[in-house]
């Protein structure tokens, strides 16, 4: 019985590689990553040893928010390829034993989606699928409530009525180009269940759900009142409303019509208890553990985070889902390259804290390698953001004129934007763009730093001490030694943490001084470490 569960529920132990498609590999030579580039690099992913890929939105889109503004949920962005190529990719990945998870964006559409265009043209049925409301003030010149957009400024934009006069306002929790859908409308519910089936029928293995905690709003759209910290936490009537769970019960029924399909929620909620509500047995299978991502490189904080996350997930029978980086946050090799706070950084949107002072990138990389062994050593699902296996740092000095994140302008420059973690991958060669695009292609959509020659996959291939080799070895050993969900803390000195998974122990040292570790070294993040000793800013897997 135990064994059956383990094989069927592949997602409980999987390592999923996040493909940020516009920056993964450019196959057609236009400076933008695409399906052709991804297909050509599938052998690389296979060799890395991952179980699945999650592909960021690849649908037609005006790309105002890098594809999170979808204008057609059943097609492929022409710059990325065709539906035929998507089907080939799914088949080829499956042939290599790699599952394919797509990104679904249900909270909002693009303003170029036919529904929203019809809504603006005055079609009442289409308008009822969005959240249009009259403004306040004498002439409706004030937004309907005080909600703020995550990207800055009001979460409302005033529309123009078909006769050219100022009309109602529409809600957008993100950019004005991303109007929020009204999920109390059964047509919206039916449409997305149909979109899920459309891709499940093509063999897709699951979906990452964008802003999974945003879909249901308080029916009266009341003011949120003054707030501190993240805008989407702290009991806000626009976020994490109870109504959202009925939506996911419906989605789960759809997934259960198929075999082995999985959902992973992007839900930035107030607590692990709130997160666990999304993971009840008739709702979603997994949800990113963002407290772990926001934890500093401090063993005691990481330990507490792991305990809290595991307890909450266990309570509903779900695995914890570990993640260190993604396309929205500063890469962890850079987050760890500065002095670390003693507590979690509560808001990823307050990125400035990670940009103070000059980074010590060598230290950041040491810690990133250690954090990788910690993460991949934990029971549950682990996500790897493309490029972290190469040890890539954040590109902090991108010139303002190349930055593209809509949050920069919308926040009036208060947000630095997320371009620095989205720079294309360096594959090979000595000069930029390091094999990202074929010879003769125009510049990539974001420039790669000239200093990235040592980070290319090619440069790291042959080096047994490279970060790429560390990830390959870790994934190989994980599938052999770190199976099952067993887990037990092991007593360890101050500034360290250690846990056992059967005969293997995972050790992390953030104390500032070397510590003694037991057993035989299976894998260490610090290639210079001697047997029996774990230097600071390092991790090891030992057999005891
Ligand atoms: C979360 C996505 O990860 C982010 O990139 C996007 O800007 C927002 N959701 C809005 O869709």
C-alpha cells in the first residue's frame, strides 16, 4: 500500500525545474527563449536529474507582465512557437521521464483578452465576468475602494464608456493591463475548468496556479483600511477569502478525472495554517512554502521554518514544497551574499533590503550551494529555479533603460523590479550572450553580463567541483538515499541544524566556525571540506 502511494503520487517527492521560458534558451534566433530552445535542451535537464518542469506562461499575451497577462488560454504565444511544438515538447519530455507542469493565470486576464475587449465595448455579459464598479465622489472620479495594486498605486482604473465619456472603474490587483475576473460568475468557473481539461487532454501533468489566493474577493469589496507589510496579507478583503476553496474543490474534481495530475499553488498567505487550507485532501496537492524562501541563511530560523511548514502540511496529509528562488525574487546566491537578518524577510516586494551594500558573491555562492543541499535533503517536493544549478547571482546593475518589469513604473520607482533574476541563461562560450541565442541573433531581451563566462553550463560540465556538478550529484543521491518521508531532528551545536532521513544525515552550518560531523561523507557543498569537519556556510550529506 505504502509503495503504491509512493509511485502514484509522484509529486510528493519530485524535484521540479522551473523553466522561465523567455530566458531559458532561444531556438529561433529572435533574442527571446522559446519552445524550440527548450526542446533542444531537454537532454540537459534529463542529465541534471529532475523529475518535472514547470513552464511559466507560454500563451499569447501582449507581454506587459511577461506573459502573466494572457489573451488566449488555449494557444501558444507565437514568439514561443506553435501548439504543434508544444505537443512535441510534452511528448519528448515524457519520453525522457520528465513531467510537464504549466502555469495557469486565473485571477486576471490580459486587457487584450476577447472577454475584456467585449466588456469595454459595452457587452453586459462580458462585463459581468470582471469587477466593474462605479467610482466614488461627485462624478465617480474616485476609485470604488482603497485597495492598492501589488505593483503600486490604486488597484482600480477608470474605463471609458463606449460613448467616450468616463465610465466605471475596473479592479486589477496587479497592472491595469491585468483586469481581475469575477469568480462569483459561473461562466468564469466553467471557462477555467474547460481550460484545465484542454491541457490535461494534451498530456500536461499539472498546473502551477498564479496568485492562487486572489481569486475570490469579499462580495461587497469593502475598504481594506490602513495596512503594513505585504498588501495581500493581513486579513485583506481582496485576498485569501474563504470562497476561493470552493473553486479549488472544483478544480480537484477535474484533475481527478485524469491520472497523476497535480496542482501547486502560489499563495502568499498570512500563516502556514492558512496555507494548509489550500491543501486539504479535496483541494490542491501542493503549495509553495514561501516562508522558507524568505528565511535568512541562519540555521535556527531555517529550522523553525521547516518545523512549521512540515507540521502544517502534515496536518492535512500534504507534502511540504520547498523553494529558494523564482522569477519574482532576488536570486538566493545574492540574497545570501550580504549580512543576514535574524528573522525572515517578510516581504519579497521590499527587495531593497537585499540590495544594501556591496555583495560578497563568493560567500553568497557558498551559502547557496549549502542551501541547495539543505533543500534537496528535505522530504517533500523541491523546486529549482533555472540557473540556480549554475550558481547564478542576481544581475543588480541592469541599466534602467533595459528593465522591463511593469512594477517599476507603476510603483513610481519604489520597486526595483524583478528583471535581475530573469536574465537569460548562459550556456556556452566566452562572450555574451553565451550561447543563449544562435549566432547572428539580435541581442537577448535582457543583456547577459560579460562576467558570466565561468557560469556557463559548458564551463561547469567538466568541473567536478562546479555548482552544476553539485546539483547533478545531489539529485542522483537524493533518488537513491533520500527516499520516503521519514525525518528526525538530530542534536547539533548552536548555529547548525541536522536531521536524519534513515541512514543519511543532512547537516547545515551557519555558525561562523567549523563543526565536527559524524559518519561518512556522501556529498558536501564545500569541495575543500575535510572528512569529519563541516566548515561554516556549508552543508553535507553523511551516512551514519
Ligand atoms: C505572480 C507571478 O509569479 C508574477 O510574475 C506576476 O507578476 C503576478 N503573479 C501577476 O500575475
